[in-house]
């Protein structure tokens, strides 16, 4: 499962001096969303399925970060298996199906 590795990546990137303050603000917002019990798919109701929105949103923010800066910054802290950028792309490719396109679009707008 991607959730622990993505959360670790968010925290590490938020502490990196090479990450801009604007990107750190987005990372911190996603960390807050990740740990909040009140999100689109609450973990306390849905169990592990409740992490789907957290995972998709994290991948979306990380993808925008990769597009705006050096991708190696993201790769530097990836603790998961395989390449972090490939994992992000795999998640984004199925995000509409995981969450539903209407909810997915509303969620992205909150963090844009």
C-alpha cells in the first residue's frame, strides 16, 4: 500500500530546505488532510478504503511539485518500492475511478 510511503515523503519534503515555501504550504495542507478524521472518505468509517482520497490527493500535489521543480527532490526521500515518479503516475491514472470524477475534481480545486 502506498499510504505510509507517501505520508513519509510528504513529511520529509516539507522539511527539505530545497523545497519552496509555496510548495511546503501545499505539502503541509495535504499532511493536515491526510491526518484529519473529516475528509471525503473518512478512515474511521471506511477503514483502509478511506485512504483512497488521501493517496490520490498526495499524488496530485507531488506531481505538481515534480512539474514545478527538480524531480530528484521527490526521488530523494521515496522509501517505497520502485520509482516514486512511476508510482505517482500510476495513482493519478486511476484516481478518477478510485474516487469518482466529480469528487476528484472538487478535491483538487481545494488544494489548487
